[in-house]
């Protein structure tokens, strides 16, 4: 059995400033974000991790380094956050005022509608996540794997692995430095063991 410990990075300034959409903007952790990552390290301290994977963005990479200080961090661009297009750096209320139809189209069908009109579709995201996971499952038949990624990535990944319609991804909560645990068994596929844990 393989267990995947899936984590959203610690707090950034965009999270603290009204939860601005932070796709590819490479922000560092705030003091709170660093503290959250240290708390995450205490949650993981008794788990023997076989590998640690991180998005290339500094907020995820630094969370991984703090949470698993004695492990090599494997950077993988396939788990980088969504490209949010014209929504980048804005709160939801701000970009809805600018163009409500973009948000409505995304909510109805994120698989084919690009985020922010010019960003990435959820379908494109799932293609790269599937590529990452297929490689992961070849490399790691069993054990414990830590993946540090992002809010959008994690929610779409969980929805996809559990067979949800992708438009329901926002019903899955992923707080900063929270821990979600999935298990993989060849016959049964993926199962959700824990969601959004902080203790």
C-alpha cells in the first residue's frame, strides 16, 4: 500500500490579503506561513517518508523543506499551481466585478474553460497531474510519500482521484499547511483517509 500525504503550502501575503488568487506568482511564506510549516513538521515527525515532492514555487518548496528537514526535496513542475490568467493577484470579488461571465463559465465547466479567460483549464491541469501520478506509482509501489503543492492543484487532484465532477472541486477544503492523506492499492485505486487535518 502507498500512502500519499498531500499538503497545501503555508500562508503567503496573497492568502493574508483577502485570499488573492496566487497562481504562478512566486511569493515566499509569511511569518505565519513558516509557523504553519513547523506545525506540519510536528505532524509528520513520526512518519517515515520515502520521498518528498514539491512544486517549484518557493512557497511550496520552503514548506516542504521545513516540514521534512532531513529529506531531499524533488522539485516537479507538473504540480505547480494553476495558471489563473487575468485573475492572478486579484480577489474573487474583484475579478467577478470585472467580468462575471468568466467566473460563471469556469464554475459550470472548469475542465474546458480557462481560468481567468487566458489561463489554464482544469483539463490541462489533470493531464499533467496524471502524468506525475503515473510516474510516481511506478517509482513507489508502497510506503509514504509527501507532496507539497497548492490549493487549486490539490482540490482538483482529490476530486479527480475520487471520481467527482471537476466543477465540484471547490467543495473540498484545503487550508494552508493542512494535511490530506490518500492511500493507493492496485486493486482498489485511491481512497481518502484524512482531509484537511492540522492535528
